[in-house]
C-alpha cells in the first residue's frame, strides 16, 4: 500500500466502490426475478422465501462474526475474500438449471443466495470499522453517509442497466455480467486496500479469547441494543423498497418492465444525493452541541419525514407523483445511516467491527421480516395499506432514539481511533498512515 492510498479520502473511495458493487449484486435479483421466476417455475412467494431465508437471514446471522473477523484480521483480507464470494454466487445464479425441475432450481438458487448472504455480511461492519481507523470522530457520520450512499448508486444502477440486459439478452446475462464486475472489484480491492494497522507491542491486539469477551461485553450495552432495535425497524422499511419497489411499479402502478427499470432507479439516486447531507448535518450539529445530540436529531428527523412521504406516495393517484414521494422517503431513510453507524462504532470502542455487526445483524433481521411479509401483507391488505403499515414502523424507529444515552459528548476530537489515541508503527511494506 503506497502512502497516498492510505489517506482517509482514498480509503473511503475504495469502500464506496465496494459498497456500490455489492449493492448492485444483491439487488439484481429483484429485476431478474420478473423473467427468472417464470423460467424456473418459481412463484413470487418462492422468490420471497429464497431472498428472505437464503440471502437475508444468512446475511443477518453472519454480521457479528464478520465484524469480529474484521477486528481481528483487518479489512483488506476479510473484504477481499468476501468480494470473491459475491462473484462466485453471481456466476452460480446465472447457471441455475431450468430443465432439472422446480425443486432443483429452488435448491440451487437458494444455495447461491446463501453464499451471497454470507459473503456480503462483511461489507458494512468491516467497512465502518475501517472508517473508525481512518477518520476523525467529528467526521465519521459524513464518511459513513458517503459509504452508504455509494450503495444507493449501485441499487439505482441495477434496475436502470440490468432491465434492458434482461429484455434483450436474457435473465442469465444479468448474473454473469454481475459476476464479472464482482471479480474486477476484488482485483481493485486487493491491489489498493491498506493492510491491517500494526500497533506498538504494548498495544498489540489481545488474544482471541480476550477479544471474544470484549466483543460480548459490547453486545450487552443497553444503548447499542436500543440503537440496533431502531435500526431493525429502519432497515425493514428500507428493504420494502429494495426488494419490492420494482414489483410495486409493475403490479401496483401498472408500469411496463422497461419503465419500471427507469423509474425504479429514481429512489436510489435521490437517496445517494441526499444521504450525505444527513451525515454532514449530524457532524455539524455534533460540533455545535454534542455528537450524540447531533446524530439523534438527524436520525429522528429523517425517519419521521420518511414515514410522511411513504403515506403520501401510497395514496397519491399519479404514478409519477408516487415515485417522487416514495423516492423522497427512501432518501430520508438513508439520511439517517451516517448517524446510526457512527453511533454504533463509537459505542463499540476497541471492537467497532463487532458493534457494527450487531447493528447490521438487527437491521437485516428487520429486512428478513419485511421481505418475507410484504407479498403476504399485499395479498391481504393491498399495496396502500401495506405501505402505510411500514410508515408507522418508521415512526416507532424514530421514537426509540429518545431512549439512547451514549457516553460520548464532543465532536471536536481529532483522533481517528475509536477509543482514544493509538500509536501506529509501519510494517515493513506499509506506510505509517492510518489504515484498515
């Protein structure tokens, strides 16, 4: 790793690339299922089960182990091998057999999505851990917001670029192309990502048993538990859009596949533009007041406005006005990401990866619930009532922030570490700059 590649801005840029590609590869199935499910003989409920239990549950369950591994081995190794897993899963999905019967197709697709869920689990706890090592506390909400915003660009590019590929070439091409992009990203990451920091002997990383005890202690923290419950609800609302928005436009609003591909990308691009503003606002308020108060205000405001725009979008008659309102809702939801992640990794102190894993574990349990529940709720209540229910969930998520009392107060620290100053020495091949 050259010195210039270890600079904080470069670390965030690399993480942004990983976030963008990762989200594109996980959301491609929401576009491809329009043709893939009939070709394989699978129902909409089958696809919901595969995504909720195959990908989402595995993704949730491996959050804490992935964060633990990141704390132990560093982001270069853990994320690098994770990205290779994304590519493998994408190639396998594109090769799911259609002639061997529905059972074989279901099992093969389930296994491929399971591998994707396990390998993608490292992305955000390990990436956010890397941010705590490279970015000063007063700027972490912004850095995390940029990191998350890149994911939204990937989610927006998926329907915009992959719908035409599917229409003109076929659904298998969607996954084969995704696998090639994942492989290229792994090469870039391994080439430029910094190694795990090497600390002075007096501050070396503890034995694995001590690390486990420290991580478990963090997971028992009351504030982290409330924060994670709030994040579970926030993420549940977000995943309604990630997995079902394309379907909502075709079925609920009567748009064509190609039109849905275009309009289905709008929420993600809107969120990618607005979400960093939430991080900037949280950091600015943190300097003016306290870090805790700045993040609380931004998170609650974003969630309450998200709920309002969901209700408007669900009830407005015009499909385009619905897209506009729901896009603003997604943007408001994602404006809270910097506040959530900066708070969690700060609470994690010396184990930010494990704390981020706990946060995202709960967030993705919320995703499991909403992805599985939406088709059943839609069939029983209709699209409008179903969306209104998730608006209420966003309100509860906002109110939970009133009960979080994190033990940090100043936004003026210039130290990049999560738990105070650390002395970092250079390894034989690396510069002494902060790394991951």
